[in-house]
């Protein structure tokens, strides 16, 4: 549903309620309707206007429709709020990454301060925190001291390297040097026929989006099939990277509640070494210049593909270990909150999907359920 003016192309229909049925009720009813039996076309199924009009709609009187809609709408509103919070948290973490490791703001602040006769440490502290000198002075010791310690980790010089000027003592390292594992999996013998309703997760490219693990379409396989793929067992904090097809180079960190899991041949596991934050690698892989470089190595003849060797040879500008640890300390609380809210979104979505058919059929009474949902949210 959308507010205001909007347009759709010939691949979408606009459905609007009338006096008897509200648009909001239709929105949720069609989510639960048997749409498949009204589709035409074997190669590219479609829902024609005529078939859409033939879908029978069961509905109570308008006031009761509004009561029914209130339950899933409240859950959707909370899901949407969590999604927007997560986008903000991700943006905050990416801003730290870019400032520290791409734009070198603390380093440049120190260099400028030295040239102007100012305190380079305080300049770096301001660059990291965005605070003025007066605001820094007002910080309590438990905030000031860690900030000063982080600022001290940045050098106050740049030096030449084979790839241009970089902060002093930083280095370009191949991804193979920063990881314990880079590798993709396979489809279990039997293909889709071995997929189960429950079991070990098999992560495919459709589950991997940039900074987002998508649960929809997550396949499940038996313990026996998972054993065949034990060499591509996914571990907590593994970075996932799509390596073939239209979704090539989409990347995320695996959702911890998706484990145990394996990956198929279209997804690579990238496992950081101890001391290298997985999000440091992940955020490099999100960069448009890194994606362009890797895509330029495309080894696929008939479809896009990159190889393990390409991934291993990717060079990343890497600071000293102490600064990597400081980055992890600064961003871990953000990502823990992202994971918590993402897990809550999944639970709320499953609750909405389980309640909706019972609400529409009248199996569940609306009034007490509305009270329960309102209290829970």
C-alpha cells in the first residue's frame, strides 16, 4: 500500500476497495489468497486483469474488516520501524568505516593540526567524534579516555605505496592473508528434490543481499545431505558473497539464527582470521570500486562469475591490528542491535503470517487479539 500519487507499469495491477470492502482488507486478503490457480503462462506466469477480477473475496462488514486489519497492520508497522532503525544503524557503521579507512579523516586531521600548530590528538578526536574542543572538554573520563586512545592509534603522516599515498604503517594485504577460509559449496545430490520443510539451512544466492540476509526461500536439507557438504559449513560472523549470476557480488554477514547452515555453489564463504573484524571485510566488499574491480575479473563465459582466486587476490588497505580492534569495539554494539532487531522482524513476520489466515477465516476472535498485540508491541 502507498500514500499519494504513484504509477505502475504493465507488470502490476492497482487494487482499490469500494464501499463494501476496504483497500487495507484487500491488501491482506490477497496475501493469503490462492493466486497460483489464477495464473496463466507456463514460461512466465502472469495474472491477467480478468483472472484477478474472478478471485472470490470473502469479507465481513467494514467495521469488522478494520478490526481484522489492525492486527497485521500493527505487526507490519513494527517490522517497518525495525527496518528503518537497522538502516540507520548500518549507515552509522558504514560512516565510521568510510571516515577511518577510506577518507582517512583522523589521519588528515592530525596532519592539518601539525601544520597549523594545534594538538594533533585533539584534532583526531574531533574528527572521530564530530565534537568541538568545548564538547570534548565536557566529556566524562569514561568517554574521553577511550576516544583519546582510539585517536592515538591513527598515524600523523602519509607515505607512498605502490597504489598511491596511504597512512604510514598501513599496508595493502591480499584477502587470502586476512582470512582462514574462502570457498563455495554445492547443491546436494538430488537437487531440489532433497529440500525439506525443516533441517539444516542451505544458503543460496537469493538469500544474500547487500547487508541483508533474506529468509524468504531459505532451503533446508537433511543431516545426511548436510554431511556431504561439511566442507562448507557456515560459522557465525562468516561473510557471504554471491559469485555467479545476476546477483553477483551481493554480500552480507550470515544471520546467526540461520545456523547450522551450508552454502551452495553460487555463494562463497569468507571467514576472517582472528583479529580481523568480519565487518571490516564485508564493508570493503560493499564498496562500489571493489565491486567494479571484481566484476572486471568476471570469468564467466555465458554468465557472470568470479572465482576463488579472484577473491583471494583482492587487496585491501589494512591498518595495524590495534586499530582493527578499535573499529570492532566501535561498531559491534551497532551490529548486535541490528541482529537483534532483524531477529525480532522475522519472528513478527512469522506471527503475522500464522495469524492472518485465522483472522480472515474467523477462526480467531479479533478483539482480545488486538489487545494482546498492542500490549506486546
